[in-house]
C-alpha cells in the first residue's frame, strides 16, 4: 500500500498519551497511530452498518406488527358481532 506523509498537530496531553500507549505496545508512534486510525474507521463503518440493519429491522418489525394488529382487529370485530347477536 502506498503511504503518504502528513503533518498532525495534537495537544501536548494527547501526544503524551499516544506516546505512552505506543511505548506500552512496543510500537513506533506512527505505527500505533496507523492502527488507531484504522481501528476507528472500522468501528465507524461497523456502527453505520449496524444502524442501517437496526433501521431495516425496525421497519420490518413495524410492518409485521401492523399486519398482526389488522388481523386481531378483524377477529375482535367478529367476536363483538357474535356478542351483540347474543345480547339481542
């Protein structure tokens, strides 16, 4: 994969945290940042995918609930007709 160089300005506290984490993982700072950025992008992609799947599921569930409601409404109507016939 082709690599390009960038310049990144970070608050000193964030840079210190990056350096500590990179050292703890025995990685160079740039290697650590590549991993962190790749992880973040993958996480955001996963969140987007899950959100789309949830929306799809909610829509399907909503449609199924509507169908069930209609079926039960029809059954209730029949029951009420029978009850009213009995009461007459």
